[in-house]
């Protein structure tokens, strides 16, 4: 079986894929079927055996275009709007899991609670950190707000002194 240069150019133009099954296996054995009034059609061996010389999906030429269905032209597709609404209604699993967590927590704890893998949870936590919704505390994460300067100083003092008890009195009004 000799393959003509015209056939090779048609096979290349079809992306080395069968026009019916879109398979690319054994593309060197593809055959090009030429039907009068239509563009050449590239077929693999299996589709050629099934369909013969009249492949049903043979592309038509520009002279003989197939008209588009009338209903498809009038009705816009509602899919994007529905998909948008579903995203808005669906709660963010990671944020729900963060609401259940108290204090500091690890990435693995959040991932397990949210039902995500660790890599996705880490990426989302970093995204939330950039927005200021969570903060990194060492190797852990926290949703608590940053302590004020006085609270941070008192916590450092308490950490440095083991036998000293710090009692914070009531705040004065006035």
C-alpha cells in the first residue's frame, strides 16, 4: 500500500486523527476517502471497515454547508448562569472548617476537616492569609486576630518568667 503525498497532507491537516473515532493510533495506516462534493475524510482501519466508502460524518465542502438548527440560534444557553448560582449557593468547605476550629491548627487538621488534600488546603490557606482572614503562627495557622502590643508584651513576659503570676485587673473607664 503506497501512500500518496496528497493523502499525507490530508492526514496531517486532520491532526493525525480519524475523523470518526478521533483515534490517533496507527496514523500511518490511515486512509483518505474522497467523496464527490465533499472534503476528503481521514479514516482509521476500524472505521474504514465499519463505514466503507460512505462515512456518515464526512465533512461537507463550503459550497454545500449544512444549515444550523433554528432553535439553537434563538435560545441562549442558560448553563453559565446556573453554574454561577451553584457556586454562590455552595458553601466554601475550607471556611466552614475554619469556623469550627479553635485556636491554632495545622494544615493537615484543616484539610481533614474540610475534606481536601493537604496541597489544596495549604494553597487556600495561603490565599486566605494574603486576604488577611487567617495568619500563620509558627508552623500552624490561626483565625484569631493579632494581639495588641500590650497583650503581646504580657505574653512574652509570662513566657519568660515561670514563677511570676501576672494578674490583669479590670479596665478603668474614664
